[in-house]
C-alpha cells in the first residue's frame, strides 16, 4: 500500500484538508438501558460475567448484542463507560470485550515495540493518554494505540493494533472516529479454510477474517511474518500474500533481486519500501514498492524464477476482485469513463485501485469507508504537462528548461493539482492548481 504516496498527494495543495468525521448509525447506543431486542439469555450471560457493572446500556448490531458499561475493576480516572462487551444473540456466547485503559497499563512488550516505532516520534503523537485492549473469545488479544499527526495542514490518524508480544499486526489509517471495533469480533475459519491453515501454516495466529464480495480473507501471523490467505466463496484457496520488510531482504531469492536490479525503475536497495510475496494456484511472484524522489513510488513485479513482469499476474479473484465490484466500480465508471481496472491493493485501511484511463496509468485511492480520497498519476515528460501549467511556470519566472521529467498530478475533492519537479538551486518543486495558480513553492532544505 502506497501510504507515503497518498500523504504526499494530500499535502501537495499546501492547504488541503480532508475530514474523516462522519456519522455511524451502528455505533453502540448511549441512550436507554436495554434494547428490547436483546435476548434474556444475553443479559443473563452479561450479568454473570460482569456482576459489578454500572451505567449499562444495550444495543444490537447484526447478530450480536453489545453492552456499554462502567467496570469498577478497571483503573480509570473517570466514571464514564469504559467497556463494551459483545455477545452472540443466538446462544448468549461472549465474543469480545473492548476496554479503555491508561497508557501506562500497556504490557511492557507492547509499549517497548510502540516506543521503538516511527509512530512514537514527531510528527506523530498520541491522541490521548488511553489505549484499548480487545479481548476476544478463542482469538488473539489486540492492543490498540491511536496516534495522529498534522503535516502541511493535513491531519492523519492511525490505529495501531499490537499483539500481546508486541507484534504490530495491523495499521488502519483514518478509520471512522466512531469505530466500535465490530470488525474484530472473533470468527472461526471453519471447514476447508481451517483445514488449509492447519496444513500449510500450523499454529497460525489469526488476526482477522473478512467475508465480502464473494471472497474470504484471513489475516494471520506465522513465522514472525504477516500473511493474508484469500479463498473463494466455496472455501477454495486462491492465493497467499506474505509481507516482507527491507530487513528481510536476504530472504528474497538472489535470482529475483538480480532481475529487480535490471528494472529501469530500480535505483538502489535503499529505495525498496515494501515487499510482498504472492503464491497463487498458477505462479509465485514478488511485488516491490520502490520509493523515488519526493516519495513518488512504483511497483515492480518479478516472478520467482527471475523474470520482470509488465503487470501483476492474475490472482484468480474474478478479474478485479474488490476493485471491480460495488460502489468502487460505480465510482470509477462515473468519474473515469472507459477506464480499465488493472490492479488493486487493500491494506492499512486504504484501497488503492490502479486504472488505465485515457492512455494514462492512475491510482484511485479510497479510505476505510470506501470514500474517495484522491487520484494520482505520474507525468514522466514535460511535454505531457498541460499548457496552462507551463504558462504558470513561465509567468512566475521558472525556466521551462529546469523541468525534471518526474512530475506528478493529483486530483482531490478540492480540485486538481500538479507537482512540478525543478532542477534549480534551492528550489525542488512547484505546486500549481487546476486554474494555473502557483499555490506552493518547495524549497531545498
């Protein structure tokens, strides 16, 4: 997921601000005492589990009932409701409890991992001095730390999900501020999915299971790495994606690295941002996210036998998977008529869809609520820039001969902007809006 590329795009306008707040009708209800649809067996199970609970209110979401309440056994500086417990309505089974705790009650392993990460350093900061713990029935416990930053007038939030041993299992950027963690209710893989996991990844620690768009996606930890296995609606395995970090570059086969270094996009190993290994029914390949100047990024695909690939191989998800269905597909069809969906990547709460539109490759990016955030594209030669951009540069005294052939366009809800990289002393680039106005000059530090 090209998150750095996304944040660059948001910051390019200089004054761009995207609000992530919205209403959520499914957020746990804070009014009343008991929802009349909550079964008696659920209320009885709750009372047995939390006999000292106070300020209890109930709500219902899908097949679960949830209770918001205050638990006096939890150390808290306030008397507000600090827990939410979820029960399956059909049989009253407890599935998950979300608890708000002071930051200093984090397990030592989680605190050490967080404080050693980039998210504990400026410009990131804790949203407040509390954290959340999700204790789940027969599933891994997750500790949630919420951080935020503000750069170039752009606010970014991140929810960090740590496992008990300090492993950072998941990051969700700009999640709904009313997120009730419903998506982390424990689910058993079941059937052939469970058998496949036991056979191929014995002892896997399941983080999350999603069932949507006819696919079953299982995120899990095994061998100190994060994996995602995807199955079709009949529970037949389609592919597995394994996330590698640059620290594990030695685990990439030499023949693959040699092929990568022949790509015109490659500059050095230090510019490798992310590495994903894919194994499908038909093939095995690697996806390298390469980071270039000004955080512009490209993905290069290399087969396991060392062949550079023009595009990502088919994953067997039905010609586009998530990106080709539902409201995402409708948005792209409406805003980019005639566009062809070539690839998609869903990670960290963002969905990035690669399309071919008017002969140009573009990345269309959506947030966790499938709201369009921005669309970016590379402009690899000055001759491809709009004339009004060239006119604006000349009008402001920037020589056209200084244009470097590595510019960028971005479309946001606020308009279209162009980032022009310049080969000048003390000036790295200029941002020009869709009306031909220079809205920002980026100086060399």
